[in-house]
C-alpha cells in the first residue's frame, strides 16, 4: 500500500483528500504545516507528497527548500489554489502541479501516474 503525505493547513481539504485517497487504497498521513510535515518525514516513509503552497507558518516553498537539503527522492505534487507559473521555485522543484478544484480527477491521476512511474516494478 502506497503512503501519501498530504500537507495542507485547511482541515476541510485534509478531510476530503484523506477520504478520496483512502477509498483508492492509499494510506494517507497528514500535516497542517511545513514544519509538521518535516517532522513526519523523520517518522514515516511516504511514497509521494501532496503539498499546498500557501499555509500558515512554514508554507510550501519553505518546506520545499528544507526538503531539498534532505536529498530524499520522493515525488512531490503541488496542489494549490493558485495557477501554475513555470518560473516559480515551487514549479521547478516539484514533479507536478495541480490547481485545486472540486473535481479531483486530475490530482488522483497525477498521483497514480507518479507512483506507478516510481515503483520498483515499473523500472
């Protein structure tokens, strides 16, 4: 079972993502801030990270900067309410960028694709 680390400060979004991805057979661990996510990375070994950019405390960009120093090879999908800008640090650092929407099919497909691509059986 693949493990998703979902980082978002909005409780409603965390509940929705947890429900949607657990229904698909994923284990979902969640953090409400970048700081909390960094702590969870020391305790868990997620297969993928879904990251919001705008959060109270350490936001997504701060998390990405710290994450880079850890030199972990975990795919990151940014899920943000803000449109994609390929020139931003976050866009250049992440493996994928999905704009938040009531229709989660793009996000689900992106996670499925990245996990399939990064699994040892697909190599």
